């Protein structure tokens, strides 16, 4: 090759190298990132579990080649503990089958946990999490996505606590319930009513973690005023990146942090990236949180008929948005950096939402690829201490604070 051509090739190589932002696409996890990740306690604030097996059978301890989560891939991704999130979808609400569905999912959860005793164990408090992690197993902190009871009956809440439930959402996912407004349905109470405030006080007394993801702005603000304990938003985004009702304003984030709480960042694009949000909304003809079509049909259904209706959505994975509009892991972390600028590094955490439908950052396949995030955090200049706080330390602090108090006597 003539010299001139060699020079051109060299220029082209430099240009290509320049145009690839750090953390894009094919991320190689360095030895350092692997070491930092493996040494960190990784506690994910929101993983969708069990719904898949509830509807379609199977064992969460077996590797499957679809969806974003199973215990084998979770181990490869370095996961140590998780909010073990059971999801009561909106279809169960019109016929008031939601509490029965919670009970069925909790039964399915204990069945899956019994099948996988060597890998995972239920944790009722932070000391359990410490003990289980020290034994090399994963800790499952039982959490509910969706309504435990649309009326917020305190007796039902106490019974679910006795069954091991330790965290729940105030609103009924994207649906209006009879005590707290949701982000994504018309306001009924302008936040919380008296029952909603009683639910919060009872959760405080029992030592249950309150989750305000899916709550309306008014609900979030009032819950933060009423609660004696820190509150979490398990899987969220910032409104400054995507102005939708499901994200959090700077003002509310500051209020959450002032209370000692933590915001979890959903690992998808939809909450943080207007391009993917618009792409998805245009194709679906509605935003992802819209549940207005649910109602009349479901009101007359048996629970088995509702099961058949709900089943095809599981496992929930993201949409096939083109790579060129997806965030890289490095860009995804810019959202977390913005929150750190606003409230500091003690109030941010991972709330992946695996198997709950996130469209993952470019180059990430599923829970196996969590170390890619650590690689990108190092590239952004995060200290190892900040990485440890984000990956689990901050959430464990809140769980310790909330569950460490006197609890109900064991039955
Ligand atoms: Zn959710």
C-alpha cells in the first residue's frame, strides 16, 4: 500500500475511535470493573419475579434463554439481594380479585424459593439479608407491585406482613385505588385520603418499606410528609430527562432525599430517553402506562379468565427500539449523575425492573450484564464508594432503618 494510503487509513482509524463514545455498544468489562462489581453488595430495588412461573410454569433456578432474569443469570450478574417484586396487574382490579391474586403470587413465590433453597432465601429484615449474603445465597425481600387491596384495609396489610411481605406500592400500579392517587390515572383524592395516611402509619409501625413509584406527585409529596420513615421510589426516572407523569421532579427528589429516602433508576430507556419513549408510544398508539382500556370486560370475569388475559404479557421485556436511539450504559448513567448533583450520592440506587419491561441500554442483554454498568460508572469517574452505594449500600441502609424496629409477634 502506498504511503499516502496508509496515512489515510490511519486518519480514518483515529476518526472512528473518536466518534465512539465511551461505554457504547460492545462494552468490554475490565478486570478492575469486574473486581469492583464482585466486591460490591448488589441489591436491586426492583426485579419482577415469579409472575412468569405463575402463568407459564417453570423454575426460576433454571437458565432460560428469553426474558431478562433467572437465578443463574442473576448470579452471573453478581446480584446479592433484590426486592422480590410480585406484580398484581390491573386486570384483577375491576372484579376486586386483587387481594386473592396477592395471596396466589405469594404462594407461588414460596414455591419457587423452596425449589431453590441452595441459591436464594427470603429475608424479613436487614439482618437476614446480611446472614443470607454471608452464606453466598441471594436474599429475596418480598415486595408487591400493584394493589394489595384497593381499599387499603389495614387488617389485610397486617396479614400480608405476617406472610413475609416487607414492601409495597401506595397506588395500585397505574390504577386509581380508594386511598392513594396513581401517577397515571385521573386524581380521585389529590394525593392521599385519611385511609391512605393510615396505611402509611401502619407500614411505619410494622416496619414495611413504602414505595412511591407509580404514585402521583401529590401522593408522593403527602406520603413524604406523613411517613416517619424514609421512603423509596424503587424504579423511577427524572422529569428533567423525560417530562411524563411517571418520572420525578427535582423538587420531589429533594424532598425524598431530605427524608433519608432513595430513588431507584429503572434500567430502561423509556423513563430517561425521549427518543425511545416517543418511538414506543407511536407504535403502541398510547403511552406505556395507559390502562384506560381495562375495565368493563374484566369486571365480569372469573380469576381464571383474568389469568388467561394477563399471561401473554409475561415475561415482560422491552421493545425492539433501534440501537441508534437507545442510550449507551454510559449515557444512561448521566441520569443518575444528575440526581447525585441534586441530592448527593446517598440517595440513588439501582432499580432495574428486569422482566418488568425495560428497553435496556445498548449492548446490555439482561441481568447478566450488570457489570457493564460498573464499567461505565468507572468510566464516568465514580469512586468505588459511590459505586457501592448505588449498587446496594443505600438501599440496605433504608431497609435496615425501616425493618430494624420492633415488629408484630410471630403467629
Ligand atoms: Zn412498575
